[in-house]
């Protein structure tokens, strides 16, 4: 029949026009990634991190550079956490090595860059830096109080003798 192919084609178009959309407006919209997707930037939960270095030690390609400093009470804190994305294999070993579950992926798969320096990602955010400063100051204060109390005890003990 003349026009049969055209009608069949229009029928298919009509069906898909009202059906579920299979496309999306990238890059304004991004597909949600699955639970086990590994990719994008590493995210550090600075309140959970205990600065144990296990993530860095687990990395087979030295893609994690840490700067850990002890506070006045000798507790370790994360001052800087740089993820060298250009070296990363996305093997997930760092995330699996982290016992307090302080590491995760942001699942943003669109992270290509023209500039190599953009591939070095600092995970300690402004908020994380403020938390670090607060913890250092708190430990210093507590250490000073403890030292003062100890000195007073020793003085009192010396006076009794
Ligand atoms: S995913 Fe693998 S290669 Fe990448 S930082 Fe973690 S341990 Fe290193
Ligand atoms: S393994 Fe986890 S807790 Fe330890 S330094 Fe790395 S992110 Fe922090």
C-alpha cells in the first residue's frame, strides 16, 4: 500500500513520543550512578577521619598524599589530604581500608580537565580546616590544664614531704 512505511514510522514515533524518555540533557542533567559506582572525587568526612594513614598505605599507585600532624596531646589530625586523580586506578582499596568509613566517592563522572594541576584534589575543605584548627586549639588548652594540674599536685606532694 502506498505510504504504509511512512505510517508505520509515524506510529513508532508517536509511541516513543509518549513513552518513557531514554535521553537526558547532559551536561545540565547527569545520570544518577549506582551504589557501587567508583568514580569522581574522593570525599573525606573530617569528623570521622582518625588520621591513621591506612588509605594511603593501601593505595597501590601512591595516589594519596597526606599531611598529618599531632596535637599537644599527641593525637593525630589530618591537615591536608591530596588525591592525585591522574594517578588513581579507581580500585577502591583506599575506601575499603578506611575503618571509620570516612572516605567515599562523589560519583561525579564528568571530571575531565585540560589542566594537570586540576587533577590534584585537596579533600580537606574550608570546614575541615576550621575543624582541624579547633581540634588543635582544644588539645592545646586541655594539655595546658593537665600540665597545670600535674604541677600543682607535684607542688602539693613536695610540700607534704
Ligand atoms: S582508588 Fe585505588 S588508586 Fe585511587 S586513590 Fe584509592 S587506592 Fe589509590
Ligand atoms: S584510612 Fe580513613 S581514617 Fe585513616 S587516614 Fe584514611 S581517611 Fe582517615
